[in-house]
C-alpha cells in the first residue's frame, strides 16, 4: 500500500461558524485541506492547501485530530491530520474551482451534518491540543 498524508485546517470565526469546502470529486463537504506533497512539511502543506481552496492565509496552531484509514480501491494507507488554525490574511476566493464547488461558513451547531469524518463533534476538536513542531532536516 502507498502511504499518504492529508492535512486539514480547522478555523472558526467570531460568529461560531466553521469554514468548509464542498469537494467535487467525492461530492462531500470537508475542512479545507489536501494531500501533502513530496518533501513538504505538514505545516507547509496545510498553509498551501488552505490558501488554494479558500484564498485565506492561515497561521497553523496545534494538531487537534489524527484519523487513519486504508483506501482499498486506491491501495492507500492514509493519515488524516487536522490542525487548528487562524486566518491572518487573504480574501475568500476559490482558487481551485476544478476541485471545490463551494466554500461556506457553517454554524458549529450544524457542521456535523455536513462533515462526518470525526469521532467526536467537530466543535469539540477545539478543546484538543497536540503540539506540532517541525524539527527540520538533520542526520543521525
């Protein structure tokens, strides 16, 4: 099986809404994010993917969830890493119209009706915290 990593950015606004995107390929809603590219750190990947899908620049905070699964029809073993983030710039823009059909702020009380990939309620993820630290490149 191929090993893949997918990152997501979890952002909540002052109206208690969570930014979400509708993915054309799978006809599903998710948090903004996507696959980590070769030689890319998790942090760099979530910053890039979030901008590509929403037009927003983000500051990456902590890991709030790690999901794992095997995607048998693609022969992939996947790690899905979700980071809490905050918007620090940019303008809401769909920079990936071939992948994303809609970008939407969804009330936190309704988000679990759209996104069903987490064991707990998505709003509860903001209470989770695992520090993320990129150690850089080194030899041992």
